[in-house]
């Protein structure tokens, strides 16, 4: 049987590097609940979360068992001092293709063992394993933005936090026919999952969700804060087609007329669903503010309200980071909105993707071949990751010296009219 992301052994080089400092790199058998619980608890501790209860551990074991789960041990202690997990996630790229991307999560190092090269060994192991299995790119979402550039990741999508002062605005969008109804996760789960599949396939930057990632958007996981405050509202089109939902929490304060709403997730597979669900949120009575996180920077809210300043993009942050491992495979997987030709000189200090490539785009489809012709553009692999999904990052990177040569031509070729978006964490 050929190797898969689950069965491939740990990377030799990382295992050797760690062994030289008395540490052991190993895959965790997720069927061994004691070992898996210790790994999950170490992951929670790494992110400063509460100690997981037996109930939380049981749920997490069920949800996370299908990931490649790696630990670093300082034997004989059974609690890992380093954790990471990974799986191959279908990433939507411009043009709508879903490309298998090596998704990396749960990178933690015990504070007792920091800055001893454990993260370096874990990331090296992930990237070399992905590369060996022929996966063309790796992706992650980050808690700190300073960590992953050194491994060739570049920020490729940006996420906005929106705040709406609902006392200040009235609905100024189009009519919202269709039907809204409260529902419960247990009765709606299968439909919600189908809606999420459409949402994730419909926008570059989104990834198809595992049951765990979907579940977090539909309802509270075990151990969530305020699980009884979650509300779930579905939207069905005029024809009765399920096209969206919103999960949210209402929080109170001293003034009963000024609750605030935190949107857990707004899923809209169609424009009609997007309109109806935003309208629902903005017209909730006894609410003064609606907050939504991890939305696109192009969320159309300002156009949907009577007072543009009542709907604010409160912050914009880097969100999905992309690390290209195979330039020809990655660049031919996406489509382009303009035709053109460029010779790219790609620099990769880690050696995965370096080379000079001629990219030719005709009728939106690319061909890529190695060349020794003079380069039009020269850029480190992290910058190629940043422009890959279509976000307009090239001008800034050129100003900063992280793209040299004809950055305008690169921008024209890679940029998409609609910016990419990833609307969840993983
Ligand atoms: C981030 C984290 C994984 C780093 O682990 P680590 O084993 O200490 O990292 P390493 O020893 O391999 O360091 C690799 C390099 O990254 C740098 N680095 C690591 N963490 C950094 C941080 N938070 N800020 C800035 N630089 C950092 C190190 O200084 C080192 O640089 P050098 O190669 O120039 O010396 C660890 O601090 C951690 O678990 N943090 C909490 C969880 C977290 O934030 N995870 C990231 C989730 S996306």
C-alpha cells in the first residue's frame, strides 16, 4: 500500500536532530486513548486553554483521530513537550479547483522546552513529509504572525472583524424573501454540513471542513464557554432550498436594550442567504452591537446599511498562510483572470521549491516549465505564497523589497477581482 499522510513515518532528519538533544519524535497512535489524551492535554496547555475534562477529551479524541498526530517526548515523561497535527485539506483556489493542501495545526512547544529547536524540527518534519508525498503546498492559520515566515509561509488571505452599531443603522439592502427559522444542531447538522461544503467550495482561500471544523461553526463543542447561549438560525430560499445559516451568541449587560451579538459563523451559499442573514442580525431587537469575526475584507456590509459609519471594519489581520512546495503543480492548479507570460526566479532557503520557471497563461489556464531564461520577477517562496490565492499583496511586497523586477506584471497576473477569504480557523 502506498504511503498516506496518516501512515508515512516520522521524518528522519527531524528525528535525528531531536535525538541529538535527548528528545524523541513519534507519531501518536490515536487509538491509544491514554497517549492521545496526553497529546490533547499538551495541545490545550500550549494554547493556554483550560485543562480538558474527560468529556472534552472524549469528544476531541473522536474528532481529531483522523489527523496525522505527531509528538515530541522528553522520555520517560509521557506528556509530550511538542505537538503538531496535519491532514490533507481541499483548498479552493482561483477558478474553483480544490487542491489537496497539507494543513498544519496544533503547533505547540512546552514552555519548559522552548527555543531548543522543537518547532523547527516539527515544521521541518511536516514540510518534508508533505513534499515527499507530492502535496504541492502547505497551509496554516497562526496565533502569532512572526513565527512562520522562516519556513517559507506567506500570508495569503486576510480576515476582518466587523462591528455594527445596530441602533445607528437601518437595513438598506435589497428585499430578503425566503424563510428564516430557529433550529438545533442535532436536527440541522447534515443540512448545515452540505451548506458549508458549498460555501467552502465557492470561494478561493476556503478549505473543505472536516466534521470537527464544521461542528465548531454549527454549535458549541464540549467545554465551550456559555454553550446554552448558542442560537442557530437557518435560511431556506423561496423554493425551500437550504442556503445558509447563522450561529450566534447574545450577551447581556446592565442595559437590557443593549445586548451584544457575537456571530459564531454566518454561512451563505448564495447572495440571497447572505442578505437575509445579515438583515436578521442587524434587526434583532434589544441588541446594540453585532460583531462578526474572520469575515472577508470585502464583506458588503457598508452597502447594506443606511449609515456607512455604523458598520465598521474594526480590524484586519493576516489569516491563511501558504507555503508552496511544488511551484509548477501549485501554479497550474489555479486559474488566472488575465493572460500573460512571466519568468519567475523563486528563492527557497529550505530547498523545496527553488528554481526558475516560465509561467504562461492562455485563456486563464497556466503552463509552467523550468527555464534558464532571464527572470522578469525574483521573489522568495513566502512572497509567492502571499500572492498565490489572488490577494493584492504584490505592490507592498515589492515596496518592501520582497519582490524584485516587474512586480506590476506579477500583480496583474495573480490578483483576482474578488479577494480570497478563509472564514474559519483550523
Ligand atoms: C511558537 C512555538 C511553537 C515556538 O517553539 P520553539 O520550539 O520555541 O521554537 P524553535 O526553538 O524551533 O525556534 C525557531 C525559531 O523561531 C523563533 N521563534 C519561535 N517562536 C517565536 C515567537 N513566538 N516569536 C518570535 N520568534 C519565535 C526562534 O527564536 C527561533 O529563531 P532562530 O532560528 O532565529 O533562533 C512555541 O513558542 C509555542 O508553543 N507557543 C505557543 C503556541 C503557539 O503560539 N503556537 C503557534 C500556533 S500557530
